[in-house]
């Protein structure tokens, strides 16, 4: 089959595709030329919405916070001064038990000391008879003023004094077979039982006084500078700052009060901190204002709030208002942001106390911001729009005057009136714009 015959036979199959290709290209070109144009919109930059707080300086006592462990002001170890078998123990002499002053805590079998007392009493009687006999003999032989007579009387008196001293010593030991409490307090530990044989120097238990308790509170140099610390024998109440203690029991918080009474003898070698000593008032008694308050437990870890010295012209701001350690953001009357470097007096638990860097009635920013540029425009939350826009009357009057003058120049019109063609000027006052400039 030759070429002409092949083309004649497949003419339709060849021509149709060749015609479709240019048509498709033409349609594509037309679609590109006449495609709808997207409308260009110029969006305004979105302003950050912030919450502000108005601040003013004040004279305050800066609270200082610390923590410590409760200790008893008087804490002693009971030891035996006699020997013998424990005969009885008070029901109050048990771990955690309360007792009163002079209460008998335990009793040792006194039989041996009662026998010793009877023996020394007889020795005293014997010495008294010997002294009487010597004195009579000296008088009979008229030896009263001689050296021999004086020596014999002195020897008899010495023997009597020795016997009497032995009698008093045994009486004291006999009395100490009853172990009495030296003060009203509580038992921290008991180390003896009924029937146990004890000897002098043996530890019987540990007790502490419930009259008062104390706590040692560590403070840094920065904290110490905020407190009037009493030194030596300072009796001025103003130099004994008050302390409020907070402790938790069973999910509830209770409070105790006290005063700083002094410091430890030196700086702690481990942490280089100075420890203040606070005396706690009524640590183990009840409190009418807190009926459910339990007795304070020795060894309990508590939080303390110490009354600081009085400072003037201090701005108290929440911790979240301070950025980058020493920066505070404010918003002015034109809703523009400003960055202030501030001098910090003390960083408290919830607030930061600022000495300088802010002005009266400043509005500080409380909202966290990702981007901060000094002078940038911000928006206030709806509830605070009126709070910040308190422009002074003088400034408002100046803005209104300038606006009226500008509108007068723009709206003057000359209109003929009668033969004299006098000119009349009509001034149309335009409404005043918002005093806050728009971007």
C-alpha cells in the first residue's frame, strides 16, 4: 500500500486531532486573558488588646516571707539522780502527754533511801550527845578558854555538822525518788518503764515547756535590710517586728502570732544566711478566733510572714506586671505603649515593690505581649476604655480650638447680597474628630 492510499484511508483520523490542538490552545489563552481579577484589600494591622491597672505610690510595711521549724523554748532531757527500781509512772508521762508543774511523773522504790535516812538520823543524835558531853567535860575541868578545850569542842561540832549534812543529803535523795516536772509542758519522748532498774545519769525521757515556743527563720541580706532587727538587750517594742505563722492540719490552715526577739550568734556556715529567732505566743493553747486550731507541734514546718519596716512612695504591683526582671509597661492617654526601667525595692511572694520608675496614676499593662515596641498603639479591653481616656480639660480645649480654626478656613464661602454686593461669610462647623489620633 503506497503513502497516498494510506493518507486517503486515514484522512479523518489525522485531521481531527490537528484541529483540536490549536483550539485548545486558543481557549486556554482566552481564559487567561479574561480571568476575573481578585479584589485587593488593604487590611489594617491588628492591635494588641491589653488589660491595665492604675497604680499610685503609698507608705507601706513590706512583708518578708520565710520558713522554719517549730522548736520549744525550753527543751530538756530527764535523767535519774537516784538508783533503784521504777515503782510507778504517771499516765501523763507518755509520748505526747501534757503535765503540770510539780506533777510526779514517776516514782522509784524509796526503801533503801528510807533506811539510809534512819541511819544518818542516829548519827546526828550521836553527834549531838558527844558535843554535849565534851562541853560538860570542858566546864568541869575549867578548860573552856584553853587550847585543848577549844579544840575538843570544835571537833565535836564538826562531827555534828557532818552528820547533819549526811542527813540532808539523804533527805534530798529520798525526795528525788519521786521525779517531779520542773514546769508545765508536754512529753516529747519516754525512755523508761515500770519495774526497770535505773541508776544516776540514766536518761528517762525528754520534755519541753508549753509556755512558749520559738522558730528560727533564715533571711538573706536583701530581706534583712527590710526589717528592724533587735540587737543585744533592746526592749523597744518597735524593734521587735511581729510575725504571723501559718501551718496546715488536715487540709485546713491555722495561724499563730509572735515577735522577733533576736538573732542567732552568727551567720550559718552552710548557707551563709542569718537566722532570726521569733518567740511564739500561746503556741499550744486554744484560740477563740480559731476554735478548731490544734496545739502547735514541735518539729512542724511552717511558713512565716515578718512585718517589715515602713517605706514611703512605694508602688506595689503584681509580679506578672514586671518583665525582663526590671521593666514595666504603661499605656498613656493616647493608648500608646511605653517601656519603663524601674528600681525594685523587694520582690515579694505575690507582689513586687518598686522604689522609682513609675508616676502617680500610671496605667501598667497586665497582659503578656509577644511583641513590644515603645510607642506602639494598643487597644484596651472594653471594660477599661473609659478609664484610660481621661484627657485633661486644658488639652481637650486646645484640640477643639485648633479643629474649629481648621474647619473655618476650609468652609468659608462668599455670597452676593443686594446692590452693595456685601460679602457675607458663612462658617459651617464640622463635627469634632476623636481626640485620639488614628493610624
